[in-house]
């Protein structure tokens, strides 16, 4: 099983930089506790210096991560604020029939609401869902 960790990286930053990425470790730990044999694909782990990539490398990275989202069993999107890259990953996954679960306070944002099978307003609410077997239900793994 493969989970794809989509989520805000640069967001609306005007300058070079990446926003706090600690959510990625929290999501990875949560998913691996419930699914120890799963592969959790994290774009930041695969591309730790991506903010410094040139145009060609950035383009290759961007499109390869979109492809990985479409090849996953589930996309988990963390969106405390808008992220254009995450929206594209979510859209591609949705088009490929990959379920998307979002964690975001932006419940009325169309991209989040329409592309997600479920939206949780906080990480703690998503955690309770995972611990209660919610992902198994979404993926049709439970009775």
C-alpha cells in the first residue's frame, strides 16, 4: 500500500523558502503506526532541496510528484492554507480514481471540498479517524 503525503510547502510565499513541514513526520508516524508495511511517499523527503532547483529540475520534480500521487492508494493532503501544487496533485489523483482525504480548516474551498472524499478540520480529528479504522473503510479493506 502506498500513501502520498500532499501538502503545503511554499504556499503563498513570495520569497524563496518553505513553510513548516513538521506535519509530514506526524502524518507519516500516524499512517505507519496503523499500516506498518505501507510505503509513505513524501515529496519533501524525495526532494529536500527542491526550493533551490532550476527550471528544468523543478519541472521534472513537479510532474513526477503528480504522477506519484496518481499511482498511490490514497492521497492525504495537509492544507492549513492554499497550495497550488497540492491542488494539482489532488486533481490528478481524483481524475485517476485515487481517494483524497484532506486536513484543512478551509471547508468551503472548492478544490478541497470537491476533490476530497473527506475533509478534516484538524490533524487531531484526522488522527481519531485513522485510529478508528477510517482509512480501511475508505479503501474498502474492512467488512
